[in-house]
C-alpha cells in the first residue's frame, strides 16, 4: 500500500516537473523576444535619428542582432519543445 502511494507521488512530481519545464521554456522564449525587440528598437532609433555614419552602422548592427535573437529564440523554443515531448 505504501509502495503504491509513493509511486503515485513520483508520477505526480514528474508531471509537475514537466509542466514547470514547459512554462520555463515559454519564459525563455519571451526573454529572447523581449531582448531582440529591444535591440531592434534601439537600432531603428539610431538609424533614423542620427546622421553620423558610426551611429548608423551601430544601429544597423543592432537591428540585425535583434532580428537574429528573435528568430534564435523561436528556434530554441521549438527544439526544446520537441525534446520535452519525447520525455
């Protein structure tokens, strides 16, 4: 009887840990999106409001970096979600 209860407890903890990991994966995706969007906005600001070539280049780099972060977050989220489904 006690063995059955401990088995149920382990199953319940495993299910909770899967749920926590799934939500953690979503939070990580949102963090990548937030950071990528911040760099993208910074780059847009630098390119649009500064005429100095140094700031325009910095803005262009920031735009590209922001877009890369955004899409890398999507890639990482999808890969991790696939790994979680196999568990």
